C-alpha cells in the first residue's frame, strides 16, 4: 500500500510512505544512502544481515530494525 499524505503532513509530520509484505530469495540485497526517510522492517522468517552505522547485525525471524535512510546501509538475504 502506498500512502498519499497531504502537503501539510509531508512538510510538518512524520508519515507512512509504504506498508506491505516484501518477500525475497537469496541472493538479494538492498543498499541505500542519502534518502530523507526512515525505514522500519520486521523480519518474519528466514535470515539475513544489516550493516548500518559501522555495525553489522544478523537478522532472523522476529527481528525489527529502525534506521535513518540518510545513513549508508545494506541489508542482505542469506540462503537457508
């Protein structure tokens, strides 16, 4: 689902841009930096890793992360 916030919301509030389920299969990665946005991801199952702010985190089912997309990050899906 893609949200369509008002001009006021976009200029003065935090707002949701997208919500949904996203399924991946290894090998898969997402690499970002310099985006004026925040990202919240919940790992429902499987495994992967997140490198963010000079640290690397192993992700498995049940993990949630919240990141500032202005900061460089890369997340990967690992084979199981």
